[in-house]
C-alpha cells in the first residue's frame, strides 16, 4: 500500500538515508527509534511537507513523491496536536471539508465526533480542552478527511499512564475499523502493545523491520536490543573448549550457549523473562546455574525487575507473587537458572 | 532593605522622566482657553488640515499594508540570501533624518523621474499633492508595520500552517485562515503604529508638500508667521483629536486581545 524506496533527505541538521519499507493495507505499523533518529522528518516527508532528496514514495501503486500535499490522501496528526486555537472544535473538524455541502459537513462532523466521543466539545475553544481531549479532536480532524493512511507522530508522548491507556484503546478501535496506521514512537512498550509491524530506526536509517516477535526476540544488532529494553546485554568472548560452548564475560561468568565460534567476540543477550530465580540450586534442564547477590529490586508495569550481581549484573523479571513467595530482598543470596537456548549471541 | 532602596531610587528616576513627558504636554493643553480652542476647532483651515492629515496617513497605511503584510510573512517564514541586508534596509527610514528622507522621496517622485512621469501621464503631480504626502508619510512609517507584522507571524507556530496544509488547504487558504488571523493582534498594532507615525510626520512631508497643509505643517506655519500664541491652540486641537483616535484604536486592540 505505502511503499518507500531509498528515501534520503537532509533537513535542518537531521538526515534520513536510504529508507525503504512497505506498509500493507490494514497494518498498524510502528516506527520505533530514539529522539533525533529522523522519525518525524520521515513522517513529514511521507505527508509531503518535505520533499525527499532522492527516492520514491508510492501510495496504492501511485507515485506521490512529488504530489502536492492536498492530493496525497495522507493524514498526519502532530505530536502537539496543532489544533487551530482561534477556531472552535467544530470549525477545526470542518477545516478539511472545505468546499463540501453544508449537509455533508454536518453529517460527517456528527458521525466523527460521536465515534471519538467529542460531541459535547464541538462549541468549545481548544484552550479549554485537556491534553486527551485535544488528542481526540486532532484524530477526528484528520480522520474526517478519510485518509488512506493515518500518520501519528508520538501520539502518546507526555501523557500520564491513565490517559495513555485511554488513547491506546482509542487507537486500537480506529485500527480495528480498518484504518491503516503508521505510528512513530520511542517507547518499545507502545510498539509492542499496538503494532503488528515494527521498523526500528536510528540515526536516519532503518535497522530492522519485522513483526514485533521478530524484532523483540531476534534483534538484529546491539542498538536494537538495547533500545527495545533488553537489559541483559553483556560483552563476551566465545570459548568452545569442553563440549557445549560458553561465553566468557569480563566479570568471569561462563554462560553456556548454543552455537558460536571459538574466540568470537560479541554480546550475549538473555531476556529477563527467561531467567528463573530460586533459593536453592535447581536440578533442571537449565544448563546455566549461577548464584549471586540481589543488588536492586525495581517495580515495573508487570511485576519486578530483580537485578542480581553474579559477576555480571543480570536482570530477571518476576511477578509480585513470585517475589513474595521467595521473599526476595536486596542483599540476599539467590540462584539464577536459564537454558542455554535462551542465550542469544550477537557477534560484534 | 537594600532592595527597597533600589526600588525607591529607580521609581524616583522614573517619575522624573514621566514628568518630563507630561509637563510640556500638560502645559500646552492648559495654554489655551476652552473658548479659543473651540474657535480654532471651527477654523476651516484647521479642520481641513486635520482631515487631510488623518486621511493621507490612513490611506498610506492601508495601501502599503497590502504589500507589507504578505512581505512580513515571507520575512518570518523563510531564510534567503541577503535577508539581513533587507531587514536593515527596512529599518533605514527610522534612523535617517526625516528631512533627508523627504529629500530622498522627492528625488524619487519629482516630475523628471520615472514615477513622476507616470504621475504626469495620468494628470497629476505627486509634489504638492496628497498622494505625495501619503508617500512621504509611508516612507518614514512603514518599518513599524513590517516589523510588528513580522513578529506576529513569527509567533504563529509553523506547525499550525503545516497542519492546515495536510488537511488539504491551499497555501493561500492557509495564509488567510491560519497565519493572518493568528498574527492579527500584532498586525493591527503595527497598523496603528504606522498610522500614528505617519500622522505626526513633519520633516519629510514639508519637503514634498508645503501645500496642501497637513496639521504639523500648519502648526509650524502659524508659529513662524504669527508666534507661539497662534501655534498653541492648533497643536492642542490636533493632540486632542489624535488622543481620541488612539483611545478608540487601543480599545479595539484590547478587544481583539481578549477574544
């Protein structure tokens, strides 16, 4: 549906280079990357506010690289909503319907405002609306022109968690209605919870594209892994002396893993969810068993992040129930167990 | 304690400065009896000059606004070669002596120049004509409008213009529905400033046109021909008219600010 090929652009100190990917009809496509990666510039390029230096943009088989903004059928919602402050909500919604019959405009505003729950704000000025209400108005104003693809620039940034959940639900609802969405964010949790396809971007380049599972389970390189929040990411050298290979870390841990060449340098990566904590050493199929001292316990949205110093600091994710059952406290001795197959080695 | 002392000394300095502005104007206002003022206000020569002054300044302001306001938008939005030079050129009329400004404008519109010839072709001469007065007023007052309007456009977030474009509006529609209304406060204040500055101009105008007489020239003429006593009532009447005008315009401005 949306096809980008070799998009390159220098703009106000930002640079994007050789950007290529496809967004299919009905996709919820997430562009994930840190601030300054060029994500917003890429969105503005797709919307037509900025012309690419080279490369092509196709929408539904039509080359729109140089098409005027008005003819693109691309809707862009800005991070700060960009609601016109001198117009009531109703007039904001009607802005994109310029030239249509009054009856048409009334009908569309009625159905769009009902769908997004803003019927009772139509006569209000934007300065009287809250952040969440402004976001709804911004979405309504863009969706009312029935874009082929909806581009969202950090739509959940600077919102508290309750509001985030509310707007997330709204975005899911819009997506379920058949709207193709491309959503830019720096938050991997947002990416996981909304996207069905993810592209990771850094310094103006796309590093990896795939389903959330592909990207989160098999990050292509160190940046992707770090960025998507995998904390157990330790430099290591592979030793294949005695049977099963192991990776030697600077803190003298020998972590068993599958694959790897002798003396190969790189990083071992273990997802926090794959590490089992126990009070005694477990007799199990896990070939990595270490003991260490609980260094720090941090609450996360889904439980606790237990940081254990076992030569290297490893993070294990446990639920509140498990933490209570094992009575995990800082400073106590604890065992870490994980399978060699849970260890991913990424060569440098 | 120290801070209070500083506050006091600054306040006293400020009060002295205010007195410096108020005293001469107040003295002038009290210089003529109400009867004399009333008589002066009914003097056709005075009435005509005030009408001419207000009219030419207003006409110049509105006429030049058509070019100045869009140009201010360009200055606010784009960077281009020699932009700094152009900005400096715009401010030039503020810093050059106004008699010199008058000479410059005269050289531009006198009968043997291209503009002067164009004027002659349609049957009038800029020199000694309200149109010439208008040009002289506009020359010295234009920077006030351009600068205020430019600041106004700068204060309009570019994102709003971009958002309007993505909502399918043409650049012209974006200018008239987004940029202009949002910068309107500054533009209006620039229009008022330009109008006021034009109205009070003497130096440049007297070189272009002694006749027909705008009020500042009339005041000067009465002073040089008949003396201070004769110049005072005209000055007072003009000041009062100007003050009433400004109160109305300021009121208009504060109303737009509220909405």
